[in-house]
C-alpha cells in the first residue's frame, strides 16, 4: 500500500487514501484537501456553468501555491 508522504516526513506510518493531482504524492485524510473545480460547457457567448463541479484532491503545499480564488 502507498503511504502518506507528509506523514512519513513527520515520522508516522499512515496509509494514503488519495494522490495530489499536482505533485503526485500519496496523502492521508488529514493531509489531503479537496478543491472543487467549476465545469463550463459551450462556446462563447453561450457558456453555461454546470451545477456539479469536479472535486480534485491536492496536498497542502500545492493548494497553498494555487490561485484558489479563481475557483470560487
């Protein structure tokens, strides 16, 4: 099984439940963060934002270095 990279740096042995979509390291529940990406369909000027966004998992480091305001 894959282990959580951040836990291993802290000296813990925790199973990973997700993988960061940016850097690819394994993450446990405590170290994974969900980023909701909006989905739009169509061509301008007829663009529609769908109600169901796509959840994406990121580590704390990658999330803190991403422009999150653009996804709200």
